[in-house]
């Protein structure tokens, strides 16, 4: 699965504004869209704090980022999104590093189609990694986002969803937000996984729905509070990243069919245009969704804004998302 050429990123990158005097915190930067986003905002002059689980890969990627951006202020903080304790520890370190405030928090990290196992906190590994831990991190760092917004008139929370939010379900279900990790349908048959169906993919779908619903709920709460913090979300289309390689290795994707499908993918750089639009573009507004289109066929192309969708942007889903998420992290997230 060689990375395809970047068709749109070079011209997109040339139009991005300076990020000098901005502080950006981003999760999941060892590869893929997160790596592209971290490098890009660092090149644009931002102070960048990357949050990754400790590994040889995270150390190597940070060394590469430092080599590529020798004049940038860069910091690395260990953060395991499969542990709430680790997230809280990481948030404390970020608070020390970013006392001036945070202009952008990009909740980029994610896992895809993993086995039906529980985290140390008892939740589904996909839901905790992709949503709950980012919900917790955002709540912990909201005072610093507000500080930057008060001083600069703008700060942003950027979440990363997926085309997978559309299928196999468009309804966020409470059981996937509950403490039932390891009891949410099992791993599915080999045929189901080869065809991107079954319980692994439903759990992934629910976590990506949660990313979008979190954005919708946070946007409403920020608007009600007359806050200058913006809540945005993006999706990368079908982007050729480490996610697919991991899912094939885990048995969640058939290698032959995956190889055929990925011929139609776009590069990680092109896939990163959505989150970078949310992070950097002055005209990106709270409550917007950026990606190469809103439908199931939106797998590649320029990132464009569209409205949040009613199947998760509704009062019942926003309330379910917020209440279950506060229950999961056992603390209130006050805006």
C-alpha cells in the first residue's frame, strides 16, 4: 500500500496563514494525517505539543519532526489514550508547557476495527481511544483554550471523524458508550472482516459517530456560553495511513480486498487537509465539518466545509453523548 501522490496538498499548503505566536496541541502524530498536521503547523511557526503513547515509533517520529523544523518550539508529552490516568497526567504536563493558553487542540489520534477488548478503565478500546479520552483531554484543557480565545478572539477544538460515521449505523447507541468493553459483539467472522462488516466495524462506526456528536454538543454549549472557542470536525476521506496496515495485521481487513480498495485512496497529506483547514483557516467557523464531501462516496479530493448532520446533531444525541461521556470519565465537563 504505497502512499499515492499528493494531488491537492501542495497548493493547499501554500495558501495556509502563518501560525506564529499560536500554540497547537495535537494527539496521534507518529504517522498519517497527524504527522502531516504537526509538521505543517510547525513549519508555519506554531509552538507544537504532540501527545503520543510511548514507543520507538513516537520517539523516531518526534526526532524527524525536530529535524524537519529545527527553528520551531516543539514538545513531546507521553499520553496513552487507553488510560484515563495517563490522559490526566498528560493534561497536567500540557498545562505547565502552555500556561499562555492553547489556540488549537486537535484530537486527531484514532484506532480502527480493533478486537472486542476492554481498556484498563473498562470501556471499549475504540470508543475510549477515539472519543472518551479526547473528551477528557478537552475538558481538562478548556481553561487554556478559553484563555487563548479571550486574548486572541479565537481558539479551536478540532475533532477527527470518518466516512465510517455513516455506516453501518447512523444512530449513536448508549451501549457502546457504557462500561461494557469486551462484551460488545465479539470480533466477527473472517468474511465479515474481509468485507468491512461485523461488530468490529460497528464499534468503529460508533466511535466516529461520537467524534461528530461531541463536536455538535460542544458547539452548542460554546455558543450558549458566548465563548470564542470554536468546535470543528473533519474527516480524511480514504487516506492511505498506518490505520489500514494495523487493521490488516489485526485481522480486521482482508489484505487482498484492502489492497484493491486502497488503489482509490488519497495521500496522507491530502487526507490531512480537513483537520488543517479546521486548525488554520481564518474563515473556518464553529459547527463546521471539513472533508472531501459529506456522503459515503466522499473518499478523496479537496477539503470543503459542510454542515453538521442531523442524525447526530440533534438534542437527544447531543445529550446522550455528553451525559454518557461525563459518566465514563467520572467528572463534569463544564463549558
